[in-house]
């Protein structure tokens, strides 16, 4: 389907707002927020701080997880009547672990032009300082229940891409324990309170973070090294198996041990090791 032309059509603007520092808003974002007929936001009290700071007087209404379904239709009808609308979230980009998906789907279905006013997002900002490599997979929040969270992590275990998660500080310890149990002891980077007064960056290992665990406060992004990046090429894996055998383990046991240690498939490792031994 050809995208509808923007000329003379009312538009849905997805406007990025700061992730902590009020100065991180674009001039275009401010202009659009002043020009549209209405701004929809998650929490009117939170967004009023930003809008008052920049003297934006546009009417503000709430659009959040609990009214997304019904409110989306109301907003679409409002746009169809000829009004321009901006959607913002409490911080960063709408849609990214924030409400807005239903509204955008419905707008596209109704042929309403949707455009973005780009700006900061916590995960892209954190990735820049993470010292981790592309490609990355942005996951958002893992599920709070251990069993569901570990199932999600299991699905990500063999991804070669760097993994990016959002997490709340009170769930950090449980999440780190699940990461250690399922993904293994990988390099991890934590970005805390980006762009704010108490911004901090941790470059460490999951086990080290847990060994000296202190409660974290504020907002966090976790970035975990991808599977292949963990190191251990094929020869190094065989060397580890040989070392285990030297320590007294049977071949099967050594392979099981190393596959556990490196978080890799036992059967695959067994096949590779047998082939390597046969080829001398
Ligand atoms: N839509 C936002 C975005 O574009 O980044 C994310 C919203 S999500 C509900 C909130 C999560 O983003 C927080 O729990 C935290 O993981 C992350 N986050 C937001 N602001 C942050 C900041 N200043 N520093 C670190 N993480 C942040």
C-alpha cells in the first residue's frame, strides 16, 4: 500500500522526549508540541513538568496502558475530524516499552499519516557507552516471574547479538541471577540514571555484580554480551575438555561439564569432539 501523502492531512506525530535531562529535546519537537491540537501522554503530571518548562500550552490528555484500547479509537476519530495529534511518553520514545502500539496500528489501518520526531531513547543511549558490538537485540523488560523470565532467556541463549534489557532496580538481583543461570557468566554493562545527576556506568561480569551486590536505585539499562562474543573458539573448547579428562573425568562427563560451563549444546560439542579426535 502506498503511504498516504502528508499534504493537508491531519497527522499523528510520535514525539521523543528526554530520558532525564530536560535539555535533551529537539527544537522541532518543541515546535510540533506547540502546533498540534492535542498532546496525549502517559501521565499528565509527569509530562506537565516538561511542557511547562518550555511554555507549551497545548491541551494534554492521558493515554496509558490501561486505556490504550478504548482511547486509541477516540484519538483516531479526533484526528479524522481534522486535528493534528502528538503522542509522547513519560520519557524517551513512545512505543519503546511504552504505550502507543495500538494507536499506531489503528492509524495506519485508517490511512492516517504517522511520523516521528526522533530523540533520545534509553537503550540507544546506553548502547553507545556500552563498549559492546553490533548487531544488538533490544528486548525491553523480561517477565517478572522467574520461570517465565528464564524461559525467555533460554530463547535468547544462542543469539550472537548483544542483548539489551530494561529493568527496574528492585528486580535487578533476581534478573542477574537468572542471566547467570541461563546465559552463563557473561560480560555485562549497566547504565544507570543516564543524562541525570547520578549517572553511572558499570562494566563488569554478571558473577562479579552478584558477588558484591548492592541495591541499585533509579533507572537501569542492562547490556549483555552475545553468545559468540563469549570467546572460546572450537580449539579452546577441546582444550577445556582435555583438561577435564586429565583431571580424571570420563570423556562424556568432561563434555557435559564443558558444555555446561560454556552454555553450549552437549550433543553438538560431543559430535565436534569425536570428529576432532578421529581426524587426529
Ligand atoms: N520509552 C523509553 C525509551 O525510549 O527508552 C523507555 C520506557 S520504559 C517504561 C522505562 C525503562 O527505560 C526504565 O525502567 C529503564 O530500564 C529505562 N530508562 C529510562 N530512562 C533511563 C535513564 N535515564 N537511564 C537508564 N535507563 C533508563
